C-alpha cells in the first residue's frame, strides 16, 4: 500500500486528490467530499496551487477551507498554544518539576 504526504496533491486520470493522512486521499465532486484509500500508486502533482485545485474541483477557496477544516485543522481541545517566544513552562510541567526537585530519597537505617 502506498504512503502519501499530507497536504500534497495527487492525480489519477483526470481526478485530483489531496492527502489528508498517510493512507487517505480526499477529492471533491459536486461540492461534496469523497475519501479514497487507494491500494495503487497515484501521480504526485507538486506544482499546483490551491486555486487551481479548486478550479478542477469546481469550488471556491472558502468552500475548500470548510471542506479541509474537518480533515486537517486540529480540534480546539488538543490545541494549547503558548504565547510566541514564551519560555514559561505550563502549570503541569512546573508542578512536575517542583515534585521532582522536592522529592526525598528514603535511606534505610543500619
């Protein structure tokens, strides 16, 4: 089974696909997404813009964003960004570090 690079466009015949994970390609027809898990090799198309891909699919850029949002964008629950350039550790990391630093080693009495 071939592996695909996420975000790269692939072509089979006259249809264009975009890789959303290592084994899944997505195409759009009549404004609806269709997932494909091919077992054969597809041709990689590196020099195609998103605008050209939308033209082949017959959708607008806004429709493309909505379509890809469910495949590529992370959920808000898992995304916990830090402020840009921040070196301050998260609270959980800081608590773990405090426990590590203040931990005592019990020595057996002789």
